[in-house]
């Protein structure tokens, strides 16, 4: 006969797994919306409300510019992940 405590722990673990899956799906959706589809920038460019707090909405430009990948938000740059990681690593070294 299984212990009620172990059963409760199993239930809690399963609930946590489901919550993690939900949170991961939400994070992926937000990332795609903001940094792939540029929805906040498009909304600002079209003078539509995107339902973001004003301080967060202010971080997004209101227009696009051409790049080697196509249109990107004005003021943003196309960079490789390796370049960003390299800069972040060395910035951290020099901050000490």
C-alpha cells in the first residue's frame, strides 16, 4: 500500500511539471511575439495599443529598418549569438 505522503509528493511533482510546461510555452510565445514577429514594434508603428506597461512599451522602437535579414526594429542590430556571448563574457571579466 503506497504511503499517502508519497502519493501527495507524486501529485505535487506532476503539478510542477505541468506548470513548468505551461510557463515554458508562455515564454516561447512571448519571445516569438517580441523578438521574431516584432509585435510590439508593429503595434507602435501602426499606433495600436499592445497592452504593455508604458515603461516596457517605451523600450520598443516605433519603426523598422532594412538589414541583411530583412526588416528589423530601428536601432536594433543583427549579431551572432557567439558575438553577444563573447561580449557578455568579457564585459563580466572587466566589471571585476
